[in-house]
C-alpha cells in the first residue's frame, strides 16, 4: 500500500512560527493596527529579505509606518535579561523529547556581529575582541548546538557583555542547557576556547571536551627547534601525549593531546605530511581517526551561523535589545526549518529515521514566508521620480 502524503504550505509554516513566538514572547497588543500578528509579519518579511524594518514597511501597502512598528515593538518588549529567557524558551519549544533521554554531544561557539560607531552610555553591551570587519567592537552571542542523527538544533542562546570573561559566557550557556534537562556527553569547541581559565572550569565541572590545539612557541623551521605546542606540529607519526598550559598568573591546566598525521595528497593545493593536533579531557578515544571525525561534526555549527545570517534583520540601532531580538528571531526561524525534517519530512526505516534536507532549504522556507506576507499585505514597488520614463 502506498504511504499517504501530505502537503506543507508556507502559510502553515508562518502560522507555526507565529504561534511559537507569540507563546513565548507573550507580547501585548499595543494598538488596533500594530497587533502582534502584524508586527511579527513585518519581522518575518524583514528577516526573509534581510532588510531593515523601515525597508520592510516601505515595501508593504497595508501595514503601519516603520515608526509605528518600531514604537510598538519597543513598547511591548521586556528588558534584556527577560528577553534572553523568553528567546531561549522559544528555541527549546520544538526540541524532541528523545534528545533529553541520554547525554548528548554539544558544540558551542561565539558569534560576533561587528559594531561601528559610538555605543550607548551603557558600554556593557559592547564585546571587545580580535579585529574583524574593520572593528574590534562587537555584539557577541554564544550558542549551544546539538547534532544527532542529522537533526541540528540550537539549544541555547546567550549574549556576551563588555569586559566579561569567556568562562562566564560558557558557564551561563551550560546552565541554560542543563535547565532543559539535557546532559552533556562532551563538548566540541574551537581554538578560541583554548585558555587555562576555560579548561579549568570544564575540568572542575566534570565536562569532557575536545578542541584543536593553538600553536604557540618557536616554529618548526627555527634553527633552535620548535617549542611549546609547535613540538606536536613537527611529529611525523600519529600519537598521544599530555601538555600543561600556563597563563600569565602562573595557573596551569593539563590536557591530553592527540596528534593525527596524514598526507595532504594535493588537498587545498598542498602536499606533504600534515599533523592535526587536538586537545581533550575526560574522553577515552578509540583511535586517532575517531578524534578527527568527531571534531569534524562540530563544523556544522558554522553552517548554523551562515543560516542565521540569511535571516538576520539588518539594523543600525545602538540599542542591544532589538539586536538580541533580531538574532533570536533568526535562530527561531532556523529552528522552525529544522523541526519538520525530523518530524514530518523524515523517512522511516529500520535503525532510525533518514533525514533528507533536500526538499526544504532555509532559503526556500524564507522565500515562502515572503510570498505569504506579500499576498496578505500587498506589495508597493512604485518609485517617486521627478520625470517620467521616456517612451
């Protein structure tokens, strides 16, 4: 017997996203025209076309002005900490219960949005970091990400405060994951977390982790020979070791080292021997290849940030509150994209469902939202000009 098939429409996707955000943001109705549904529709349209609120309102015929939408949005949003809590509830709303039954491998990372111009008097919203995009000032957001059988959920979101230690950001993020009832099997992180303070925190909290090693010390071609972590870079055979980090305050942290050597064989235009060096703690890897392949699964969190950029509303405001909303909205829309792949679009089979990402991409979902909102509110494409077009 042929299995039944169902049709998912963009209007159903919009209704699901609206219900998810309305439930957890709990917005009040500021006026008869700027209803919660209207404001969310404008936000969805701005996110789907990567526009500002002003540009989104200018493109629609039957919506209030951008100033009215902006005022209604700020009048109904809670403070920064409360918005942070509500956005995390919205992210966790579609999380399958099966992800809470056993410890899960997590990936965490820091996403920075470059900020140009003078900040608000409260400079705590600006995160200082390595220069990127012509500035060292950012609005920083950290996320925890789960990868399990093809399903990629963002579990938690937090923001970095100015002058805040990276350890505090990591601690706040893991507490949010714990509140969801999820136990951490191990963490996969990038080189940015290679520091004595962060490693000592994870070891004290008994959280296993795996990360690439930051190379420091004399280089391999130095006449005196390599030093510090560059010693592992000179290895020609795979192996295991231990290394102790020391910071400026003479505090130390010891980690295990895995060196996976391979021949480049022309990959990325390079040849010769290459040493991939990883640091870990609390794990008992079965092989060098397991370490390499396990860490590669972390790279999917970079995909989530690229998808976030496809739905992040553009703004020049100095207020961190709407900026956090823009990032949270993009992640919720991405979560709306992830959920049906496991619950509706997956294919049943022995040993677990098969996830197929082909039928519905993030861009296709956003374009569908754009079309639904255009049908509802109309399109305004006319341009005022001083002279008519020549015939």
